[in-house]
C-alpha cells in the first residue's frame, strides 16, 4: 500500500513541479489545480494518515511473518534444547490414498491387517475396531467370523451369575494384548504402548510419520547416549524410544505373494492404521466429488442470475427532462 | 405450434404437473448423478477397492 502511494506521489510531484515552473515563467496567474501540488507532497509526506498507515504496514508485516514462521524476523533465537528433541520431520510419501480422488488400496489394508495381527498386536491394542468393521473392507464375513472365533471373550453373567468364556463374534471388538494399562506398562519397562485405533490422526505427520518411525531405526550418532532398553530413532521426539525395531524383511508371509520387505510391511500396516483411523475415508472422498460439482454449479448459477437481474438496473440511464414551457 | 408452447402446455400449465415434474426430475437426477460419479470414482480407483479384489477371497460354496 505504501509503495503504491509513494510511487504515485513522486510521479505527480515531478510532473506538476515542471508544469509549475513553466507556468511561472510565462505568467503570474495561479491556477488552483496546478499550483497546490508542491505543498500537497509535503502534506502527504508529513500527514498523520501516512504515519499511521506506514506504522500499520510495518506492524502488520511483522505480525504476519511471526504468525507464519513462528519467530520475529532478523532476530536470532537461542534454544535451550537441541532441535532433534522435536524429532526429524518425516518426508512426504506418495501414498496410494493421497490424492483427493483416491481410495485406500484395500489389498494393502488386508496385508496391513496381517502385519498388525502378527507383529503389532503383541503389544498394541486396537480397541475401536470390531471384527465386523473388516467385513467388506479387507475380509469377507466368513473370514472375519473365523478370525473372531480364534479369540476368547469373557461374557456374562449367565443364569447362575457367573462370567463365562465364549469364542468371539463379529460384533466383538479387537482383543487387548494386556488386561489393563498397568500390565501393559509392566510388560514394556514402564512404557505404555499406545492404542493404534486413531494413531494416524493422533500424530503430527500422520501416515508419513508412522512409516518413517517404523523404518527409521538407526544406530545412535556419536555423542548421543541411549539408556539400556531404549532405542534410537531420529523421527521420535527426543530420539529415544522404548519400542525396538520390529519390522525385518520376511517376518511376515503374505498370502498374495507380495515380497514382505521392511518398507512393504511398514507401508501396508500404515495403510491399515490409516483406514482404522478414518474408516469413512473412501465414502467421504466420493461425497466430496459430488459436493464440489453441485455447489460449484449452484454458485455459477447464482452469479449468472444476479448479473441477469441486475443488468437492466446497472445499465439504465436516468435523464432529467426539464419542463419546456411554463 | 412452437416447441416452447408445447413444452409450456406439457409441464407448466398446471401447478400439479409442474411440481410433479420437479420432484420426478430431482429423483431421476439424484440417481443419475450418483451413478455417474460412482462410475468415474470406480474407474479412477480401478483395482484398489474391495469390490475389485473381493472375488479372490470369497468361497465358491455360494
């Protein structure tokens, strides 16, 4: 805003100044239109409005910068902690469901469920997903029923007031690996394995972060000490994570013949966990296509109708005809 | 008789017919639009959805 103002002012000042000297040389007649300009420049440059707008522009720019980048421009910062304490930012991976029109890759969800069941489920619960949720997503109802029946659930009380064990049904939720949080902590050196139902939504970086974490285990760099029982992972905030690397090439054997490399298993299990966090994902994107089409059509229609209705009003010409004879 | 007159007499002359046309049109558009979007969505995501891989896992007993 200020730059536009000053450029215009300079141009005006130059031209009107020249005009003024020419006029002054020829005659001493003063025209209000050509003469007030020199003082106009001064008036603009020293006016309160200019001061206020320049201050507002500076403050606004700094506020915008601070909002955008989190620091004040041109002022260095000193951190008490190292930036690695916030964890390495994960790269952006080309997920099969990344685009706004892309569904999940359901074959990948199926493989990912297998990885979860055979690897992750030893420590991590998934208690917001029931067996029935897998039906029509990654498994047929028969397969899901068989898988549910492999687990025992406590039900009851029966007629005698006793709790009893029964095989799982489709309506049962995924069983927890530990009976309670204390047992989970005791089994993992005090660290609680988080529930994985919503983990993709619950972590910054989402699927990219979890994939990076699962595949990012390395030896600690020189100077970084990791306590006994902890592991170094640059993507984990702080670097020291209680979970050890679990995915190694070939620990799972896929039914569909996909080679079970570390990154393939990580990709599949993250796709599965992303589905677990957003089961509505595919339907949501389809509804989004419909909504965009319908609403953009309605917007175009209403813009057209507005122009159509306002056309005569904007283009009319009101002519005053004074009375001719009196 | 001009086409517009025929059109007017067929759909707009009686309010009951007009309202009926609007309702039937909305119903037909809803179905057609849904079919069209679903067709596009399934083509775009060919081979990724459950219905594309389902036949590999269903039992033959049906």
